[in-house]
């Protein structure tokens, strides 16, 4: 499998137009989801895990009560944003129920 190529900042900004609430910070795509309670937050993480496994691309995430914060970068591309990150962000948006 070839090493993923980092996107340019312009390409990332263009992708963000289709990803409401996502930000480009410190060479990563980031977003915080605020859910109704802890149970909903953990359910969201479990659902996200299935998409991440399917794409073989795993986010950095933190969870505090009802908040889930995601940070997407591609480690194989020097911790920069690639198409893999954009695909995972789009997949998350396709099921996010917040």
C-alpha cells in the first residue's frame, strides 16, 4: 500500500466546506460533538468504531461525559491530513445523530 499524500491547505479548506462544524487545526481535522448524555456519547463512539475499522483509519478521540472530541490525521503521512481523514469525517457525518 502506497504512503498517503498529505492534502494542501487549500484542499483541506475545500473539503471543510462539505463538513459542517469541522475545523483545520494543527495539521488535523477536528470536531467536538455534544450529545445528550454519557450513554449517547459512548454509543456514538461505538458506532464510529465500526466506520473507522471499515476504513482502517482510526481517530484520536477524547470523551468527557457528553462530549466527544475527534482529531483526524494520517500517521503514515507525517501526521497530516489526507483523503483518508476526509473520508472518515464524511462517514462520521453520515451517521452522526447530533
